[in-house]
């Protein structure tokens, strides 16, 4: 049986995959994409183009 995964994202806009049959861990929410592991990883590769956490991107943008 093929597992189904969810693409999840945290408040720092970091992405991961999570088994769809399990409760999401604290601090993570579903991003809206689900499917086989390879499809989820390919989706993340397309959308997560800046690996820096959101707080770092904001600090760099403000010149801090």
C-alpha cells in the first residue's frame, strides 16, 4: 500500500512532508498539497526557493 503524505509548513515558512494518517505536530500546518512521497518532495522543491527562515529574511530585509 502506498502511503499518502501532506506537505506541511511552519511559521518560519520551512516545508516538510508528514504522513497523512498522523496528527500534525505542534507548530506545523497543512500547505494544501498531498500525495505520494516523491510528488510531495517535488512540490516542495518547486515552491521552497529560499531556504532561509522567515525571521532571517525579514531581518535581512530591514537591514538588521
